[in-house]
């Protein structure tokens, strides 16, 4: 059984990837893309004559943990800890990386031949798999660690 922290790391990786690719443009978090990457059930409740956007609900990350609950808690945490800026009740709208988060994502640790942002971009392609979860977790740990060091300096 996977713990919340593993899913948290995977969601953080997918959110950072969305924001890194769109930087500096503020963007609404694409929760459907995150759910798809994680293999979460997507339930389309949109009536046939509904204009847009779609009305979607999602399955659970694991028993007793709805996808949106964990996603929104993660987005609020990223915002409150200074990794992102965003609007909306769950900090899910008009989201952008903070300057310090961008600095860390652009960093290229000596052991890597690429930036953490580029490594994360490659890692999220394996989201939803055990191997992908491991690489994303490791990369998110490096990003959060680098962010923490930049705050303390």
C-alpha cells in the first residue's frame, strides 16, 4: 500500500512540471491531466447539452483518500510554503512558481547532467508506475531540499 506521502510527491512533481513548462505565465492547474497520469478514475458528469467546462469527478488515490482532497491539500501546502503563488480556495487558479522554486528547478546539481526541472520533466512521464513514483519522489526531495537551503541562506 502506498502512503499519502508517495502520492503527495507524485502530485508535487506533476504540478511542478505543469508550472515549469508554462513559466512565467500563470496557469490553472490541470487536475484532469494529473488524475490521468496517476491512473485515477475520471468520472465525466457533463450533461450532453452542457457548454463548457466539463463537470468531472475523480476516484480515490487509495481507500478513503479522494483524489481532489489530496490534490487540493497539496496545492494549498505548496502555496503556503512559498513554492507557488496562486488564487482560489485551493490555490489552484492562476498558479505560478515562486522565484525561489524556479531557482531550484533551474539548478543543476553536480551529480546531474541536467537541471532538476528537466529531470522532473523526464520523471513525470513514468507517473503512475512504481519506478516513476520512485524517481519523482527522489527529484521532489531534491527540489524541496534545495528550496529549504535557499531560504536558510
